[in-house]
C-alpha cells in the first residue's frame, strides 16, 4: 500500500482522522420531510471540502441500494469529490464486493485515483445489509464464497496490466488488459470487519488493512479481532508494520458533554429506529438508554472534544490503530450542525490526539 508523504522515514506516521457517510435520507426527527437525494449529495461534497479545509485526512462514502439512501454509486460520488478537493484521501466505506464485478470495480477506482491525483482507496466488505444481492442477481447462499473469489481477483487486478484468471462466479479472463491503471503504484485496499473473527483473520492472511466498525459496546470486546488480524498477518509472512488498523464509529462533537448528548440524541435515535427498529421491532430509545450507550466506557464517540480525545486514545491503547473515522451526519441532521461538529473534530480533537501520540 502506498501512502505518499514528505516526511522522513524515521518520523512516526501521522495518525489519520477523518469522516465517512452513507448519505441516509431519514426525515428530521422533529418533523418535516427528508432532504432530497440531490441536496444530500451536494451536502456530502460540501462536507468533504470542509473536512479538507479544516485539515482532516480522509473522507469515506459508503453504499446502499434502497430509496432511503442517496448513495448507491460510490465511485461516482468520490469522483465528484475529487474535483472539489486537492489533498484529502478518498475511500469507499464499505464497497459490497460480493455483489459487484471486481474488474468494473477496479476500473472505477483506478479512474477515481487518476482524477484525484493518487488519493483513492477502497474498503471491501461482505456487507451488513444484503439489499444488493437480489438487485444484482446474487444468491445469499453464496455469501462467503462470493467474497473469497472476488477479493482474490481484485488483488490480482492491482498487480498486473494483463491477467489470466478463472473462477466460479464470472466469465474467465484470458490474457486481457485491465485499464486504466491507477496513479498510485497499487490501490490501497482494506477489509471491512464488523464483528466476525473470520473476516479479521482473512484480512490479516491477505496482508490488507483492516477497517474495524465499532458501533456499540465497550472497545475491549473487539480487541481479540485486532489480535487475530495481526497474528494471521504475521503467520502469513507479512511485514507487521504494514498491517494497518482503522476504526470507524458513529460520533458527534460539541463544546460540552451536555450539548453533545442533547444535540445528537434525536438524530441518533431516529436513525436507529429507522434502520434497526424494523429488524428488532423496538421503538425509539429513551434518552436514558442513549446516555448509557454514549457512556465514557463505550465506543460511541459522542461528547466534548476532550471526551472524544480520551475515547480515541483509550482505543489506541487497545488496538494501536493508525486511523479513526467518524460518521456524524445521520438521522436527518442539518448540514449546519454537521459542519460545526466537523470543525470541532478537526480543530480540537485531531490535534489533541496527535499531540499525545507524538509523545
């Protein structure tokens, strides 16, 4: 994986902090219609521009394939962001690799990489939501095998201009050209890991970065996944220094803890009710339940800048991760509110974390 840098090799790598979004179209919890998909996409581009201007390192865009989200074509959105920014790295978050053709995917992200001047990355995963399986004609019974075959092909595509390959789920490739080639010598690919040991071990065995989604509970519950990832990577002969870990979490930053809790609760609870309530049959959580979920001992990164700094640093003690990404814009949160949180994350949280880690 190539990460362009002007720093000397002896200097420690910069701890990266950034944002990701899925572009949900949940209505505002206090009434009113959801914003249009067009407006939501414009707000995503504005958020990426603001993140770059404020000094954040990376911006991620995920995918869903229902009318409740504005983003289904991640590379198209990243290409638009590439034209509106100059420095911030751009990644998917997460690409559902099981239901996309790896050749088409590689071509799309290689194009984003060229348009952005070498800033593209990809997080590949099996997907927590399965709406893309029937849409693109895939069988859920092939869930595991699809991912295994497609990540194998995707990795081979990045290493050579011509490829001969055959598999079960797509037509064979017989000495065919793979174009265009990215600006980077190799597109960085991470594996998205939710909570399964198998995914963590697979990421380590392949020698790819692991993006760990921590959306609830205590961070200690996920430490075994990071340990399994690094053990599998080293056993497979990969350089331990190249086994990178990223953490992705929901979060919100305000000047005080009270402002953060009161400000985030209506949007977070509305978001969960919309997408998790249908599965569980539960209604909206109470403020007391939310405060418990956002307790200082949990992964939900909600609080004052100092509280969020402490959460990230505590997780770093456990995981020794290289990157933290926060999803702020959920549940119908107005863009003006999102922008204030982005500015605080960049102005206070990021420098605070880096100062401590530099010591």
